[in-house]
């Protein structure tokens, strides 16, 4: 009978709301007969039926009211304030409902921002290039023609800058969301000139790709992966075509640098709306400040490196035979190699910032000690780059890229002591870097609301997937760095690449097996930064259209989970190779030798080519292609979700007029206030 009565109450409210007909008395008479005995209740002073939580402790309905309010808060996915509960259905004409219950979705839905459009464009180009590289690689293995594969390797080298641009765009977006309190478009944040700079940087990066393809197609020559932007690889030095290609290349590289600096500067100088902040200055958050610092360093080093390439081409080609040993060029190349892990640190900073804004959109921030670690990690990377620059330019040593991204090899000739000293200094910075990464992950998980000293909401599925990829990324890098350090202090040659440590058919030592396997494992994480960026973009878009109260669509969450599982399975395949091949690790494509039993490619997939294990070869091939299919399907799903998500998919509540009134329960007081106090059956 109680359930029937509750159903009738809801239906009566719905009918009364839409037709203005009072049917409550009819239903009461038909279902429960005469009015029950009136029960007296205690109210809090100054609070009547218009306020939630108005019953005083000891009142017969106090406990039921509290339980119902807790249920309402959980259903609305809010933290501690029942006044903020979103509801997208029309509520009965009741003052408390009208004042405190508003739609959780912006109406109309705002268009996809310029920031998100640029992130999507760069992400799609990034994944398309690597997909084309995988196809070109398959063609090479089928036909033996390596031209297209080498072109796509060069294109991948160019597009590797895309993740850093994306994190810069997202940092600007997060800053705009904070200043605009969830509705930056209302206050024209970010300003139009910043949006123009984003498009310029994106288009100029794509222009660099076009130059790679056009130069190879017109000249009929193919450059090596390291010399993809060297014009002399395509045309004779001094020819008109050489000059045009060099000028266009320099304009594109320098233009991306200037546009990125404009976006970073605009993020710093973004003005907070006076109507929200009352003219007060809003300092830049530690996360955004560290991201901008890394962006400045990243693009300055990479642009200077490209300038040294142009200089060596124009002034030294044909004059100095040993141009490749020119110290400034090698130093900047090594410094750029150090910053290759910077995008994932920026992702970690952004995740921490977004998690803090989930707690409080206006004043939320990570723990103070976590913010200190942002700076420690940032300037530890800077110190690593300074070492890479200082050893060849000041200490007159030699420097080269190491076996993994972020690692640099030094050589002082016969002075082993200098090598050990510099390596020891590197280890100190590496300890800082990886300790900070772990501690920041912990701070995200255990974040608390400083206003109430209560734990923050449980990390969303999006945040969980991002943290999983971040932990895998830094765990593999840390293990590789430990292996490299052990090799260094064992006194092995520092100018010898790992690819030359053993020959096919030989039995490599255990350290070589471990390091080579970890190198291949790192290739499976090549997509991790861009995957995290796409996940952050989906999360930011979902929070934007739901006033910070919604979640990523369920299908997008499923796609994130699939992507993480695929990456984990690719890692597992890499680690299984030494067991299948009898102790021979997989090789990277660049280090491959004839007779190698397994190869790891640029897209993270593993190919097994053991002549005496045909069944295992076939199994690896099937799993490899299935995993790639799921990975690219997940990527397309995430991209599509940014454009098609709506209120229904981000809150589970349809817009006004598209669902039954019964779908979303109304507030306790809205149902109870017009009626006498009876046992409604709340439990």
C-alpha cells in the first residue's frame, strides 16, 4: 500500500504541475480513506517548509528526512551541499525547488571550444601518422620497399611535438574554466587572439608534415629518420628548390614556436571577469605555471636545435666534413631528447589540477606539498637539460642521446671519473623526477577538501585510466633508467649503443636482455601521453556542459578502459618474448638485425619471427592486429564523444520534456510540504 501511495503522490504532482488540477484529495480518499491523525513535529527556528533539513532532532520525521537528503545528494553526485542538487525535470511550484534546484546542463549546449577542436585535430593527425607508419611497415615487409616507411618515420618525428601543444591548449582551457567558473564562453575566455594562435600553431605543424611528404614526392629521394628536415637530403646544396624548402621549413618551425609562446603568454595574462572575482587578481595555479615553464623550455630547445640544423646546412655543408660533430648541434639535440618525457609530466599536472577543481571550482587546489613537487619535477628536468648542454659546451665532453627517451650519454675520453661524476649527478635529478611523479599520483588519489577536511569524491573512471597509464609510463622509464645506471657503474663502454651489445644467435647477458626488453616496452607506451590528453579533453568537455557535476559518457568510459587494457596487453606481449625465444629479447625496429626473433614497432605492437615456433608467431600476429583494432576503435570513440555527448549521456538525466517525471526523484520537501505528516515509507 505504501508503494502504491508513493506512486500516486508522484503522479498527482505531475498532473498538478502540467494541468493545474488538484487531485491529491481524490487520491487520498480513494487509497487511504480519511486523513490520519495529525502528528506534531519540531522545526528548527526560522526554517519552515521552504528549507531543506528543517526538522529538528527528535522530530518523528528527522531521521527519514536526513536519509532522504543523503540519497538525493548521492543521486545528484554532489559533495556536501543539497542546495546544489541538479535536476533537469520540472518540479512542482514550490519556493525551495525554484530557488535551489536548477538544471545540471547548460541550455543550449555550448559548441565545442576552439581548444578542443585543436586538440582533436592534432590527436587525429598524430594517430593517422602512426597508423600510416604501421601500414607502410607492413608494405615494407611484404615487398622489401622501404621508401614509404622511411617517409612515415620522418613524419612521426615531426608530429611528436603534438602532445606538448595539446597540453598547452588544455592548460589554457583549464585556466579559462576556472576564471569563468565553468562558463568561459560567456566571458570570451580565452580571448580570440589566443584561439587564433592555437590554429596557427596547429596548421604550421601540419605544414611541416606536408613539407616532408612533398619533398620526398617531388625530389624522389627519402631522408633518414634523423635527417627528415635536412633539405640537402632531397636537393643539391644551393639549388633553388633547396632554398625554398629550407625557408619554408624554418618559417614553419619558428612559427609554431611563436604561436605556442603566444598561447602560453595569453594563459598567464588572462584577465579574470570582474563580475565573478570583483576585480581581484587570480594567481596562476602551480600546475599551469609548471606546464607553461616546460612548454617554454621545450619549444626554445627544439627551435634552437632546428636553427643549428639550418646553420650547419647553409654554412658548413661541404666545408666542414665533420659537421655532425658540431658541439652546439649535438648539445641541443641531447637537451631536446631530455624533454621527451615532459608531455607526460604535463598530463600529470593537468590531472591534479582538474581533480582539485572537481572539489571546488573557484578555490580548489592540490595539497601544498604536491604543488612544491610540481616545481621540483619541472626544474629537475631543466637541470637534466642543463647538464646535456653544459658537458659539450663548457666541459668539452661528448654527449649523445641515450638508449631511452630522457636519457643522455656522456663521454670524456679516458676520464672515467668524470663520466661517473656526471652520471651520479644525473641520478640525483632522476630520483627527484620519479619520486615526484609517484608522490603526485598519491596526492591525486588522496586529495581532501581543505574547507571541510573531508576526502574528495572518489576519482572518476577517466582519472583512474589516466593515472594507470601514467604509473605504467613512469614505472617502465624508471626501470630502464635503473638498468642503464647499473650498466654505467659496471664500467661498460658509454659510446656503444645497446643494439651492438650482442649479435643474433649469441646469448646476451641478463642486463642486456632486461634493458632491451624495457626499450621495447617503452614503445608500447608511445601513445600513452596522447591517450591521456584525449581522456582529459573528454572529461573537461563533460564537466563544461554539466556545470562541473557530470561525468564522461558511459561509452567513452568504456573506450578509455579498453585503451588501457590494450596497452597493458601489449606490455605483457613484450615481456613474454624472452620466455618464448629462449632468452633473446625483442628489438626496436631501428636496432633490428637479420635473424632477430622479435621486433617491437613504433605503434607498440610486437611481431614474433622465431623460425622454429610458427604457432607462437601466428598467435602473436593475431593478438597484435586485434589489439590494434581495439586501440584505434577506442581512439575514434573518444574523439567522437567530444562532439556528440549531451545531457543524457553525461548525467544520465534527459533534458526537460524528454523523460517521465518518475525517472528522477524530486526533493523531499517538494513532495512533503503540501501534505500532512504521515508515514510515507522512506527507508
